[in-house]
């Protein structure tokens, strides 16, 4: 609740921002608090659900992110186009207040981990988690997944409009349909992770992602339907990697370090995502007509990170299997 309140305050600052610098400060405050919320959610999921159920739970959590894309992008564009971009942030403040009320009234406290032996010094506890050797590989996989994922995202809209020849007014339609399919496939991927194994589903998702990224980054001028189909299949591949990987990695930390482990993982995702965007910006160039050059190079880098994460995740699932005393996870 403390971090949710900070997130809401940062969003309110964005809504009231009179200039770029205040908006930037508001976004920094929002990120400082909002990033921690994600790690707390993952820690709660791990605390409440056994590993054999965690895939479907992660599927529903990721479906919530897809739903936010389905609702957030079109609604945000609608509010911005008809009134002002300030209104979109204001609407988010209202939703956040409603969500905080729901948490206070409906959600039961998750305090079982407090009964375990804890380090009273937060910084010492954090350093102990970072220095745990068996967590290093999991942190590495998290970094690889985020780096590859965030390289394409910042330039997706510009590439779609300027290289693929899609009118900018159709962008909300692409986001909407891709998000709707993600809402539908998220729970299915989660159930498949629990039924067939998290690593096999991760392999499937990686294969689909590699194929669709190579196709997407090499497209020329195409129809709107082609772009929608490619985006939908690419999102299916991404979700089929994201859900089982999160479920599998969540089994790595001991109960007393789940919170700090999740916090570090989320921080790595944000940091590596930012570095991936910066690297992509250094590679990408723009022609006089607005089209992007070297977008295919980003595709090759994403494929390389996908292959490396596939290999690293194999050893992560081996570690989880050995830890659980089983041959298959």
C-alpha cells in the first residue's frame, strides 16, 4: 500500500505537470514506486501458490498486463486526442485509488514469511541476496529476456508506420487485437506450463518468438492484416516465454529471500530494458522519408539473446529440479 500510494502520487504529478521537467520528475517518482509493486506481486504469488500451480497463476498475472494494453493504449489515445494527455494520467489516478480501496477491503494480509528468520538490516539482507551464487544464473536469464524484449518495442510504432506502410490511425487497432489475443492465450500458456512442464513451453515460446521476430524485422510494405497476424503470433511467442520463465525462476529463492529476489529481478528487467533501448537507438538510423534502417540487425540481436536465454534457462530448470528432488519440473 505504501508503494502503491507513491505510484499514485507520481502519476498525479504527471497529470498536473505544466512542462517537460515536472513530467520527467513525475515519471521518475512513478517508476521508483511502481517498479517495487511488480516485485511484491511476484513474491505474493510465490508465497501463496505451489510450483505446480504457479504457471497458470503467472498466466493470469500476465493476462492483466495484456488487458492493460488492450484498455490502456486505445483509451489513453482517445482521452489524449479528445481532451489532453493530462486527462489520461488523471484517469489512471482514479483507477489507482479504486484499486487501493479494493486491496484494503478485499485482500487478506500475506504475512506468513514474517514468521521465518529475517535479517533486521534491509541493506545487509539485499546484499546477501545479490551475493547468493545460485541466484546468479536466474538474474542472468532475467537480464537477457528483458534486453532482447525491449530492443524492438520503442521503435515498433515508427517501423510499422514508416517501413510497413500502415497508417498511424490503425496503430490502436493493432494494439487492441494483439492484446485481445494475449488475454486469451495467457491463461492457456499458464495451464500448459503446469501440464507439460515449464521449460518445454519456454522452448516452444522461444522457437515461435525467434521465427516471428525474423519475419517481422524483415517485412516490407504489407497489408494491415499481415501486420496484425505477425504481431499476434509474436505476442503468443513472447507470452509463451514470459509466463513459464517467471514461474520457473520464482522457485529459485528460499522463502525468506523471495521479496528481495523479486525486487532485484524487477530492477534488472528495468535496467536491462533501458540499456537495450539505448543500444537499439545507437544501431537504428532514419532515412529522409522517415523509414528506419538496420531494424533487421535488432532482430538478429534479439534472436541471439533468445538462444542464450534458452541455454541458460535449461540450467535454471535443472537447478530447480535438483532443489525439488525431481527429474522434471
